[in-house]
C-alpha cells in the first residue's frame, strides 16, 4: 500500500505576470474573473474572440466555451455572494468563491480532456487569493485518478497589476485531499488494519515534530479497549489504534486539539451481515480516518504551530467464529458496559474506545469524523455532512470553516429522547435501536464517552457516486480535509 506522491505533473506554484492572453492554437486557455469585471474581460478578449462571441459574454451564466484565435478558451465569471440576497441558512450553505473556483476549474478540465490537453494556460483577471486558492486546489484534485496519470503542463498568469499571492499551501491542500481520496479508493484487501497502520507509520514516522505509536492487539487488551477488540476480532489482521502526536514548538504549551477517525477498513456488517448492495462500497467505511490523514498531512507539511493529536481507530468488521454477536455485552475502556443490538453498528464502538483515550489527555477540544450512519444521508443527502456538537463556539467555528472551504455541513441536534432509546436491561446502554433518528442516536452514543470536553462529531458519506467538478471518477472525495485544514490554519495563525 503506497501512495503515489506524484501521480501527475505537479502544479508549479509560480504565477507569472502578463498583460495579454498567452497561448497558441495547440494550447487550452482559461480565463477567470468575476462578474463585476465583465467589461474589463470583454476589452481584454477583443483581439482573441470574434464580435459575436464577445456578445455572448453578456449572458447571465458562469462558464463560457469558445473556439478562439489562440485556441480553445474557457471563460469563468464568478459571482461573489450578495448579503442583500435572502440566501437563508445563516449564509453557511452559501457557495464561497474558493469552492466555486475549485469546482469550475474541474468542470473546465473535464470538458477539455475530450480533446486531450497538452498545455493548459490559466489566466486570472482581478481575482482574489481566495479564487487563486480554489483554482490551485481544483487543479490538484482534477489531476487525481486512481489508475490514470495526467501529464499536461499547466501555467498560471496574473493579468492584474496587484501582487500575486502565494499558492504553495493550496497546492499542498489539494495534495492532502488527494491522499484521503487515495486511501478510500484503495481495495480493502490491501488496507486491512495492520496494512493501514504500517502505511501511516511510513507516512509520518520520520516527519519532524511527529511521534507515532501503534497499539496492537496485545496492547489493546492491556489497555482495556474491549469494544475495538470485539469489532475487529474476526479479521485476519486484528485491530490497531494509531496515535500520531504533533508538537511543532517546545515553547507552545497550549492544550492539543484531538482528532479521532473511524477506520473500519471493510464492513461486512458482521453477523448482522449486510446485503450485497449495501456491502459493495464498504471499503469506504474508513473514510473518516482517511480525511483526518489528509488533515494531519496538511498540518505537518505546512508546519503549523498547533499542538495536535490524531487517533486512528482501525478494525475490519468481518465474519468468522470469533465474530462478536447480537446480545453480547462488551466492556469499554471507560468502564461502560454496552449490549450489542446490531453488529453492523460497529463504528461507534471503535470510536467510543478511541474517544476515551483522546479525552483522557485533556485536549482543548475533540473532533471525530466517521462514515457512521446511512440515516444522515437520508436526512441531508450524500453531499452534505452532519455536524453534532455539545459546544456552540466550536460548532460555529467549524461551520464557518466549512463555508469558506465550499464543503456543505449542517448542524444536527443532540436529543435526550434518542439517548433513552439506547437503554438496556443487562448493560449501561445498547449500541443501537430501531426507529427514526438513527444518526442522532449514534451521536448520543458517542456523547457517552466525551464528558464535558468540547466536542464535535461529523457523520459523512466520504464518497462521490459519479464524476463532477474536480472529481473525474466515482470514489473517495476527501470530504472535510479542506474544512478542517482551514480551521487548523486559522487557529495556527491567530
């Protein structure tokens, strides 16, 4: 299991200054600007487009495609959000210029690939760092494919007199997003718990300011990780808890931020086995951990001054004589006894033990990410992740970061009524119950292992079902890598 560190021609971080559209007949050209500069755009393109083509730019749309005198040309005119428009949802679901630019460049490249790109020349006219950043991340993401290798040359040009921003961190962010996508796309037989743990060791062990510890099955037993051991007990590779500690500055005595990721490398459902259709894409059930690998990769490579702990709870929910059973009572690390109602509600079990470990270190706050329930997709759709939190300040910070990153997140409630449905006659609680509100019940289960620590839980899909925007194939989408990296960057800079 090895991530191809250069699966494509790496995007140069250099943006050259120019006063004209650069290109020749064999090039594919792109121009990005905003609707407020439409007149400037038309003036700039007078020597490149015919008069009837220039008139089309007056149409009220975002993307235009032309056969120009200098080759195929795509024009993107982004529209900043208008506070006067009643967009609702507290503006949290309002598209950001960053997200619009990221998705637009992916759509453009996808269309251009039909004629096989060799040289792509991208121009920006009076665009902000936010747009340059979205462009850079979109270019990186559009270059990813699990099998194919794209080898077109990309050049960036600034048509404005203003100073060009640095895009190095955005290139790295795109690369970290692709890392998360790669992990999800990797076949499950190649990323069982031991394989995955070794991959993380190779990725982070020698990085500056990083310390990585792996708890194997013997250590997990010694540390009373009863729920993790039960979930992964039927696999040929037994569970692993990987702890990555990042301390960039000895003088920084701030409490660390804890991130906990669900890493079910394949989910058969256990003895409550899934039907074939429900099992087909369960290699993605470690998508929460994959996203946090991407976040960790960004934080470490950018050398952010932010104390962080990452916990990756890795297990395979398989079936054999050692599989845990409905009706079993498991003792968690926290000491709570959990009756198993359904072996297919396994993610919350491994998270419960990992959250306990994280909480014992008294972090500033805890964020967990998991492909936890199908119920959240029923409520919000595949594109929008659910956020549950016991802390309004933390929740607001995360919603703001996701909005900037152009990733849709919506806050869901924590309801005591759903916790009462997890009561058990033989244990402290059950791991699931039938009826509506499954995503809320799962969150209430996790809350049992948090105490009073500020905490946020993300329930995500981690997958795209078809090609769109910067995604050229169905598969892992790196959901939340950008949102959480934006949050980390903001905290480190403050």
